[in-house]
């Protein structure tokens, strides 16, 4: 049902923005704060909204990518694999003012380890998936390899969500080989934002994922309740074309048939079963990585989410260059 109406909602979903109790639109360095947040806030959809406002043709490109994705989901495609999985080199760009923000190599590696566990269903909490969803929990089959770490000292107190951290000319670090390597920026974002990602289709000059240094990995500066590395898992999901599970609208669509309709984002660690107010009052998949729950409460991707992610690596897809 969700898939049948996908074209109707593509552009409206793109323009809807990312909603939470701490909604951030057009955030700049000047209005950003550096308080540690107690509730997840992702700016990926807000950033996309801003990018479309600046470049209206991007909306058509995103729509075309969605059409390509849906077409591939109806085909039997084969992934380009390395020993059974797609392998993604990761460049970590660290922008720091002090030793705490200059996170250690071990903290960075702990984040890579989390990504590998979460995307290959070897996370220790994978078996906590309720029986009701056990038939759709997925091993995505994507491996992440730490390619290099680039560090740069800065005087900026926060970077906001306008991609300044991705531009060397503005004091940040420009991406390295963004068409073949996933660039991950670690910095103080501000404004209560844990992280954000660029969806497939955006400019390669700003492509990648941004995570606040306090929510990276499982050690060092990682702060509870976002100290299990799941912020990066969530944002990399966006980078691979996944939407928030509630579709960034009341009972919206994430274009996945096997994820129940959510009326809105969930926070904290909801008690199972948590019922939606959407049509049919389905039990929500609150433990999905694309909800807003705490790190300890998210531990699965669905089969349709897996298919969406793998589709973008197929010939003609927006991330095909990573799979060659």
C-alpha cells in the first residue's frame, strides 16, 4: 500500500522537513547552541529542504532517484559484492577546538565497528526484535572500512547544518573522493542536532554524513543515551536513501511496505507494543534504526529498507560508483 502511493508523496515528503520538539530550520552557526540533547534530533530532511530551496532542480533529481529505486525493487538485481557484501571505505574528518572534540582513534574505530554490526545483523541486541517483526528483520550486508582520518584544529564553537564543515575555504574539510568513499564529519553541530546526512542525488562537494562528536561510537566522549553509535547508523541509513519511519508527516510514508505506519517520531525507549494512531492502529516498529528512539532502543532494519539501500548501488543508481 505504501509503495502504491509513493509518487504522490515524493515531492511533498522532500519539502516537509524533519520534525521534532526541537525542530531546526535553516540553522546557522550564529544561532546554534552546544547543549547536549536528551532527545534525538536529525536535520537530514531540513538540510535537503534547504538544498532544494537553493537548487529547485534537485527535487526532480530526488524524484527520479525514487522512481529508479521503485523500479529496481520490482526487479531481481544482483549486488556488486566483496566477499559477500558491498564494501564502503570511510573517511573521517575531525574538526576540533579542544582535546575532547579531537576524538581518539579508538572512538572512531568503535563507530566503524557499530556500523559493521548494525548493517550485518551481528549487533548483540538484534535478537531483541519482537516476534511480530522477526520475519522482516534484515541483514543488509554492507561492510564499512576505515580508510583514513583527517584532523583539523578550529576556533569555531559550532558548525550548524549549512555544510560549512565540508568546505575547506570556510574553515572546514572538503570531502575526499566522495563518489567512492563515504565521508563522515565529526564536529560540534549545535542546536540540539545529533547528526545529519545528505540523501543520494545531492552535490558530491557536500556528500556524506555529519555527526556531533558527543554521539560518535561507544567510548570516549560518547554521551548517554546516544552512546552506542546508532546516530551514525541512522544517518548512514539516510545516506543510503532511507526516510524516517514516520515519513516526516503524520502517518506519512517511508516507501517501505513492511514498516508499519507511524503517526510521528518516537523518543526514549518505548514499551512494546506501542500502537500507532494511524489507520488500523498497527504496532509501531519503534526499534527500527530510522525512528528517533534512544540508541539502546533501536536495533533493526527491515527487509524493504535493505532492498531500498541495495538498489542505489545498482547500475544507473546514485551510488553505483561505490559498488564497482
